[in-house]
C-alpha cells in the first residue's frame, strides 16, 4: 500500500464534512439488545434504527457477499475496490462437499416487518429463522460452542422446517425455534466451528452495512466509526470487533466506547452510577472520572422482555375473559385461546381464497406475539411506574398477610444484598402494608384503558395491572422477588452452559495453535504491544485475524467472573450494592449522580415517573444508615432515554480534540487488534 493510499485521519476529511480534522463527520453505531442505532456524530438522534433480531435465510453460495457489495454501492455510490466481491474473512474455510458449513451460512437478512407476514409463498417461513449477533446469556457479540450444530440443519435461533414448525391454527405441531439449536449430534468439524463461530461477527458487519445503505449517504470507507460496546466487553471480543471494522468494513479509523461512559457523557457527567434498563436485562455500572469500575458491575435478567412476558400473559387472560362472555365465537372451536398476532389474523381471513395453512416456527410465532405486547407497552396502556410506596397485594389480601409478605420479602432482599438495610417488622410492617393498600385503592376505580388487538377485539386494561407489570423491577413483595429469583436462576444456568461449552472446546483443541499471529494477538493488556514484523503482507494480514477457537479460549476467564455479577435484587438495591462495592471516597459521587438510560426505562405515566421512583427507593435504603447523603437521578426525556448511550457517543465524537483518540489504519497494520486495549480504555 502506497503512502498516498493509506487511511490517515490527520490529512483528510470525511463524508459530507470538509472542515478538516476538527470536523471528521464520524458515524456512531450501537448494537443494542433490541435495536441497532446508527447516525452521524454531532446530531441529537440516530438516523437509522432497526431491530437487532432479524430474519435470516440460509443456503449455498456466496449470495451474502453480493448483497453486501450492493449495500456498499448504494450507501455511497463507491465500490470498495473489489472488497465487496471478495470472500468474507469471517466466513471461515469451506470445501466442495460443504463440510465447512458454507451450505448453511447466512445469505440474506430481512430487516423489515417479518413478524407481520410469513416469508415464503407456501405460508411457512422456509429456511428463514430468527438470528441475533448478541448472546442471550451475556449480551456480548459472542457465539457459544454449544449452539453450533454439526449437521447442516438449524443454526442459531431456530428454523422453519416442517418438523419444527408450529401450527399456529391449533391443529398440530412440535417444538421448534431456538430449542432445536442444541439437538445436534456428534462434534462439529474444525471448518464448521470456524464458519459458524464467526457468524455473530458476520452479522455485525451486515448490520453496519445495512445502516449505511438505509440512512447514511456515504460509504463506510469514507467515514470514521465509533462503535459503542458493553462496559464489560472482554478484550478478546473487542479485538475481534476491531478486526471486523478494519478488515470487513474498511473504515479509515475507529474507536470502541463503553456504553456506560457514553451514558454519563449524555447527561454532562464523567462520574456516576449508570442504570441501563435494556430489553434483555438491566446492568448497573459505576463510572468514575470516565473509567468503568469493572469490579462493581451488576447484571440482572429483568428488563423490557420480562415486562413484555407479563403483559402478554395479562392480554391473554383478558382475551379469554372477553371470549367467554361472547357466544358468537363458540361456533369456531379452532380459534386459539390466546392473543393472535397480525400474520395469524390475516391468514385466517384469507382462508376462503384458497390460502394454505399457516405454519411458523416457535421463534417466529413468539416474536409476532411479543410484538403485540410491546405495542401495548409503548403506547403506555399496559405498563407504567407507580409512586413510591406502591406494592403488589398479597394472595389473600389481608393486612396480616401483607405485613408478613413485606417483612419476608425485605428479609430475603437484605440476605441477597450487600447493602445494609432496615427490615420492617411489627408495627412498621403493618404501616407499610396499609400505605401500599391505600395507594393501590386510589387507582382501583380509575378508568380502564382500551386496547385493540390485531383481530379487532377490544380489551380494557386496568390501571393497577399497568403498575403491576413494572413492579418486577422495583417490588419487594414475595411475588416480584420470586419472579426475579426464577429469572436469575435460569440466566445462571444458561451462563454455566456457555462457560462449560467454551471450556470443553478449549480442552479439546491443541494449546499450541497461537504460532500464527501470536505476536499481535497475545497481549490483552495495554502494555506489552509489539510491532507486527512480517515480510509478506498477506501473512501479516492472516496474523491479525483471530480464529474462533482462540477467541473462545481467551474469553473463558472473563466469562467465569469478569462480565458482571448476576443478581436477583431490585434495581434500587442494585444501585446501592454497585456503589458500595467501590471505594468509600467514591460512593457519595456515585450515588449523587445516578444516570438512568435504556429503552426499558421509558415508562410513564410521565417523563419523571421512573426517575422519581428510583430516587425515592434508593434514598429509602441509603438513609437508614447514612441520612446525610443526597441521591440525584439524572436522565434525558423519554424520547432520548432509549438511545442515551448513542447520544453520549455522538457528543464525544463531535468534539474537535477527539481526533487524537482514533485508532487509525496505520496503527492497526502496525500493532494489530491489540491496539484497542491501549487506545480504548
């Protein structure tokens, strides 16, 4: 590569900006658990927002590369000098007989409203399945070895074969979807491991290309890119992401930013305790002077998806009650006893036109039903945050049971928490139960909110049920605590499976396969970087690429205990526990700057409902032993709260002096992916 063709951010401008190094026109991207967001730095909202879980079609050939080349051409009108037509470095080796898994690779992705309609003309989904680059148990861009099936059948996410399809019209069907991913027999070949293990990073490059093609009128080779990652992302995955950005996206320069730090920047702080209520779970991360306190990160599986589950259960119950009061539906015994998604309603209405029976996989059908619950939640009809003191009623509704339940729940929370808190007993427990009953009685006779289901049925949602849906995040009652414990235990089992499968793969492989590229991949710390010195440019490029087995081996120590502690505590308790895990002199500042972010925190009835409830709950815990400490919750409005981390990245990348922090192509070629550990703390 000549000096004139080298990408250097110090002597050129990017994209629509021409102001030199102070106006780089960078692109900010964030792959969240529910949506992926992309946009230009300096803007107050992302330009491209699309679902992270998409429908993917598997098949033979290299159709995916052709699609990527077309996307790159449509994004900026510039070809990437043949890189789009070249075989992806993430696809892994393949052989003529398909033993390398090339016949099962993703050739097409659907970012549209695939949950509203079947993807094949025969009324099924064919080979389409639901995929996501994020691992469900960790939230990282990582694929566990136990999800790799040795045969050419289902990949991750669940497919659409007839044996695994679900008959949504109530006739017959078996289990399918995500559960079929782990039913493979035998052991995957090394080629299959390499091809399927890198699928999550191939999806990452596809998502970024889709963002450029859909809303950003420039090519990725002309734009420096800021990728916002999880705060607990381990160094091996960070290096693999950097490899994708330079080798696949051909960006001139990049920077990997921690999402918790960016959330602090979005509210004008460099120190604070970030509460990120996402779709797949909640993460509480202390940030001090712009650096993440990794030892104090706490994670909970309770998030937007858990609320959607309870909302869907509520809608199913209201729908069955509505049907039981109607006599017209008794003539059709095939009407399912649950809320039908839109595609199922359309199929039943089209039966008279000769349309065949609609069969979808469990994963597709579940996503379509969950969309109905999310719609009710986002409209503010099915979920809301009650004021301080609200609590779920006990099973029998008596004051004695309420007092006993409150005391038992508080005792269980105190036992599972590192935060010292007073346990209400005796008269205090009865007063708390009476206050909760009084607050609940205020909303018992409030007008119900009507909601139209896809089939036209109108159900009325009580106000108290809206508040009950969010109590899983705040409630100290027995019911909420039990649901959190069950979800946490399930998440721990999944994480243990991921760790066991990763350790098993490492033990099965030889430990001496680090000779190719060990110079630039061996160092995981900021120190010890060495220049990659090879005579052959092709060998130098191969040395920068990190094989799947090596990525898994280096992720095992981090998966075992350095990606945040799983807890079943409520969000206010998690905030206190995370702050008290830090140094004593840091705690007042961490509790005085609690930053609320994430789409799961966008609950009403108004912008201040969630922040006010969180502040009151945290103060109730803190002031039992430290009355003088002041708790302040900082958060943007509900519109910006869902992309708070992206907003912080947009602010950071728009600062003129930030160009000194970019990782340039020259530095990547010289030091390899390990440079990310020194320049992106």
